[in-house]
């Protein structure tokens, strides 16, 4: 059977990707991993393959993950109800213990195991390790959220050592408290943590994996995707109601990253298999890029 055609097609794909591989070689990319891509076995496998391939072609990749559904399941099993304040999880001391157990324990180590099964070298970390993420209790407009934290400092030494050694850091977003909360574990929003880590590392890109296509000009029209948004347009788009609901905190994280020195931030649809590779190694990309 002559399969030269399919072989040539595969070679053509690799040649097409070559300029993008060269462009990203040696650069740092921070991926925030969450949503449906963490739940579906097929999507999970595709994301892990993407991450390992990125590392294999010389991209210094940091994977920051959430774990909301797993936390909800454990709270339900223990008979404790999830409480939210304006969409943000209220975290009391008992809930914080469960959050740390799930994020820094099961979810983090499951991801590390998957990366290593796929041929990558992963190092599981949480924000407490090496004081990677330091923070204080949230004190913003949403009121008291308990042990929810705001990051005050990212100590990148541990990440840089891991990346320099060829490892993929897999980071769960539990921070170590400082000031009045010295030594206290704090629950950190994973999107914000990814943005802060990307800025501290001087990353080339921040990639936020979500359960939507990106920013839509019309939320009822999936074909109205805004492929490129400039940083200075964000405020006007929010005032116009184009950026609304759950997309507001996503774009705010992108703004944080850009203002911190990250070149580009992307909001991509993690429900699509190999979304990371499509974004990094093709002309058309995927989702919304904010520059």
C-alpha cells in the first residue's frame, strides 16, 4: 500500500510549523489549564500531549492549573456546601484545608503523572513551595472572602531552576500568607496567578484555556469572534458590553500580564483538541489574542 501521500502531508505540516517553532524556541510560555479540558479524558490527553510537545521543541512551559470541579466534589462528599460571593468562592479554614488537599495534592500530582506518562519531565509545585507565591487576604470590592488571597510577590527562582533543568513546572495556586497572615495558606484565583507568574517570568505568552471561543462581538453569534484586541481597547469594549460577565475577569488577567511585560495574552477554547498547538504553530491561531 502506498502511503507516501500521507507521509508527505505530515512532513508538510512539520515544515509549516517550523517558523513558529523557531520563533518560540527558548521563550517562556505560561498556560492556565482549567475548565472542561481538565474533566474530559480526551481533552486532558490532548492538552498534556501539547504541553510535552511544546517542551520538546524548546519552549519553556509553565502549567498553572485550577481545580474547581474537584473541590466542589470533595466539599459535597464531606457534606460542606460551596459558598460564593459575586462568583468568587468563600474560603473558610475548613474549606482551605480541602482546597489545599485537592489542588496541591490530588489534582497537581495527577497532572504531573500524565505529563510523565506522555514522555515529559514534570515537577509539581504549589505556591507555598519555596515561597513561590506570597500573598495577603483579599480586601477588594467583593467584601470578605475568608482565606482567599491576593498575590503580593512571585519568587521565580524555583521556576527558573526547574525550567533550566528541562522540567515542566506544574503549579497549583495555593499561596503562603505574609504580614498578618504569616504562614497561613491562601486560596488564589488560578487565572490571576497565571498572569502574575507570566509577568514575573517575563514570559512571551500567557495562554488562558477557557470553555468559550474567546471574546465575541455578539455573544449570540459564535462567528463574531474578535481575533485581535489591543490593550487600549479593553476599557471601551467593557463599557460597550462586548466584554461582559465571566469574560471581564479573563481580560483583566490578560491586562495584568501585558502591563507586567508579557508580549501577548490569549484566551483560547480549551474544548477544542490540541488548541495550544493550533494557537502556537499555525497562521490562523485560535481564540482571542490581546496585544
